[in-house]
C-alpha cells in the first residue's frame, strides 16, 4: 500500500483530535484534489522521463458505442489507448484545438498535460470528455513505458479484482411470471452476476428520453409493484439498483425513493437533473434509501457541492466524462475526506472497462463498476490478447504494463461506425 502523502497524514492527524472545521476540510480537500496522489507516480516514472515523445493523437468511434476510442502514438512505437465521452467527429474536432499542447511532449508529464488541457479557455474552452480519453491513453502509455500496471502507478492495489454490475430488466416488471423468467436467466449467467440495475421507466412506461412531468399516484404504485416483483423474483441476497436518467422533479424523486424503500436498493441513481441544486439535499433528507449521482459530472469542482452539502451517499463518476483517470482519482480523494464511497459508471468498450478496473484497484473506498461484458457490445471481441473474464461478478485487474487493453485491429475495422475513418 502506498504511503500517505503529507496532506493526507496531516489531515488525518487533525481529525483524530477534534471535529474538523469547514475551512480545514476545504483546505485538505484542495490539497488532495490538487494531485497529491501523483507523488508516487512521479517517483516511479522518474527514470523514464524525457525518453519518449508524443507524435500523434487519433480518435474513432465503433458501432453500438457512443464513446470514441482515443490513441496516443509515440516516437518509441508505443501507443496508449483511451476512451472519450464524445462521438468520433466531436473528439477529433476537439483534439485539433489542443493537440499543439501535447505533440512533441513527454507523455509521462501527465499532471502538466491535465492542467494545460483542462484550463484551456481560448479559442475554445476545454472539452472534458475528450480530455478524459487522452488522459486515460497517457496513463496506459505510462504503464507501458515504465513496465507497470496502471493501478501500481496510481498508488494501488487495494484489491486485485473489482466487483461489477449490469444494467438489465425483466420484459414486464408488472408481471410476476416475467420477473421470475428474467431472474432465472440472471442466476444462470456464466458471469455470476449479483447486482442488477433496473430502469424505473420499465415500471412507469415510456422511455427516459421523454420529458417527465410530476409522477401520479398511479405511476408511483406501478413503481412500487414493479420493483417488489423484481425483488421477489431475484431473492433477498442479490443487490438491486433503481435506475433513473436525471429526468424527474423533486416530488417524483421523493415518491420513487419511498416507493422502492421496501426492496432495500443498493442506491437510487440519478433521480434529479444533473447539476447540483438544493433539491438534491432535500431528496437525501426525505429518502430512506442511499442516493447516488455523478456519471455526467466533470472534474472535482462539480462533485464538491454534492459532498460539501451531504447531498449524496455514493458518487458515480464515469472516467470517460469526469477527466479520465487523473480527474477520477482527484475526485475519489475528495470523496474520501467525506467518507463517501465511489462506484464507476461504464457502458463503454474494453478500454473504459479496463480503466475502471485499474481505478477501482487504486482507491480504498471503491464499491463496484457498471459494465457491458457479455451483452453483445464488443468488449470481449476487441481484445488483442486474453479477453476479460468475469467470475462470480468479479473482474480480475490485469497484471500487465499499462491498462491491459490492447486492441484487435481487424475487429475494430469490422465494427467502425459508418463514415468513421480508421484512427482518423
């Protein structure tokens, strides 16, 4: 286990003597979110600094995935892979606006690159989802240059495998027979899934994309009945997540929280619009189930008000949107000050799945990660070597240099989004 930084040690000595004041929490938060975890990385990378230069940054998008893959090439022949929360055309356009900051530079200067990219204002403001993909690729490269897994460069491991969950649902949540059929299928899955995220709109009717007015009493009855059927079918030992898409108002969110309380969900996810407002605090005070959000938040500054105001029980960053591994780790360090655990959102490819695995191995308060393994989304087929294997709902963290996410070019070519260039 990596030694605590000076900021961490000082903060925890302080908290052992007395309850911290607000300004002391903020001071320590800023120190940790500012990159204290990078001290160990800098020491490990020091012998290799200056030996490799970035020569190109490329991106492309695959079918069935909204995210773009990112590739950072070097003069040493090594490449790093990342994944951006942007389409292929959007990522390439944004890369063009700041590639001058990176070309010819040492890929191991990750903190400097992160700072320059995320603080860009002119001519265009920083686009954090694209920066996220580049940052992940730089960490992959750093592992390949140093010969170490990414989790080791980030101060881990706290664990050698991470727990995963999937997004799924019965065909008809209001039909007990349909729920039992779905539960039987889940219990027989080769991956041994034990945690299931079920979309609340499957009980209400409609889709999460629609504009949702305040839910009626009849709709809330459907929510209560639907999740009760799912819990009855899957049994008491499995974990269930109540899944929203930031589409509800405060009365509806509170109503959903109260309707699903009997099933003891792992958490209620994204029940209110994305940005922080005091409605999140009101929801948490009114609910008797854990509240989670974060998959569309960017950088520590957007997570901070949720943590400061005690408005969530768990945070849920997506590394393709939140600032990559650097941004994700800064956010996790910030959450640790408030003793708020971290789960990761991930509906991406093999690259984002492996990045989430290394991230989960490198922080103490990690809970679980979403994933799409075994769901026809190319994750396993993309691997140039051994594909990821899930057993008992756990994924082993790769013990190879970098992310362990090298890609099969033939599979990539065969599954390009129509009109996309191959590594354009």
